[in-house]
């Protein structure tokens, strides 16, 4: 039996809705594919091996090795975002008020998965609330997270600010509902609206596509942008305690001074992290978020 070429059997998932996946092959052809069996499905950004069926369908036989997988989870379910991501764009806005808690959780999820974060502060034309938004982002700016200020309605300006930072990378666009994420997507990837209609028709999703995730190829200087649905919660109950700590890079140096190797950085004597907190070297709001995430995960483990 003749074995097909890799280019004929390997591709990348660029859209997902339920158990329907759109796979882009090496030659640019699109195939609607379904995973074999009932195991956990792949994610947008995954490289997969398929068995072609007919002219434009196929079955997903295997997910090729990933560099990372970003997802959120709570006591009810786990939701995959995307795989093989280089950079996470977290969109916040001057108005409506964004959640410091959700922003911090998204950052922790990115850092724990080895993904570099970038924050986009949108709607900077709303001058009345701009100073307050900047002040709320100051703790993460102090950690070295780039914060790009723009108005997504200024299409040319948004592209000019962000395009060089997205080139050559797989970028995931993430944000609470109402932050202007869709406007920013259309500014960066003008073909997104047409592509959305194309994918929706091919995946038989009708008009209701807000729960789907899709990857778009950006115009020059290039790069890819994965758009995900807006969210109002970002659970991290899939993370281990070590993962959670990795999501708070400001703990890295103080941890070296902890008396106990298995310190939880809350109540143990001789904790370097608590000492840094008391000395003002760790932001109190960020530390409180760490404690909340850890407590949620401990409570989840007790339930099981």
C-alpha cells in the first residue's frame, strides 16, 4: 500500500465548533474533519494528521506534538482555547470597566503555559477614564508586560502599533465581552468577516458563530491571529500548585529565600514571598489573586 505524502495527510486546525474542525492543508485547501473516537478533541492551532475522505472532508487520526495548550477550567468543565501559541493578546478597555481578576488570571494562564503576554488597552479616545485604566494596569506594567494603547476604531493606527509585534508569531486574541475585541480583529485582519462567513457555511454553523474559535492569517508583515469568544470567567483549576506559582513571575526570586522547599507562600514561617510582600516588592492585589487561585484549586481537589 502506498503511503500518502505528509503534505497530503497533515494540516493545521484553523476553526473549531463542537466536534467539527476546519483543517488547512499544506496547499491551502480546506477540509472539514471530525476526530476519531470520543477522546478529548484537538484545538485551533493544532497540527494534525488526517485521513482524507471525498473532496473536502476527512477524519483526524492524531494530534501532532504541541508546544503548549491554553485553556481555562472550573468545577464544571474545561474549555480549550488554542494550541501552539506564541503570544497572548489580552484586550482590556477604558470603558466598560475591565476586571483586574480576569486579567490577572489570563496572565497566570499564559505564564504557566510558557506563553508571553501582551496587553492591549483599547478605547483610549475615551480620555476621562484613561488615567484610571493606566493606574490599574501599573502592577503588570511593572512586571515588564508590554501595554499597547490604541483605539481599534482607528484602523490604520491599530495596525501600525500592533502588526510588527504580531509578525512571525501565532497570537491568541482574548478579552472580556465588551472590550472591543471584534473591532480590533477586523482592524488587524480585514478579511476576518468574509472568512467567518466562509467557515460558518463550511462547518454548517449558521449565523450563530460567537462560540467558535478561528485562526486568521494576517496581511504583511504576517503572523497568525486566533480569535476566541469573549469570556466573563477564567478558572484555572487544571493548574498544579507549581503551575500557579509559575504564573506569578514576581515570586521567582523571593522563593529562593523560603525556609521550606514545599512552601505554599501563605502562612509558613520564613517565607521569602511573604517577606517580599511585606516589604512592598510584590503587589498586594496580585498576591491576593494568587491566594484565591490556590484556594479554589485546593477546594476542587477536596471535592474529588
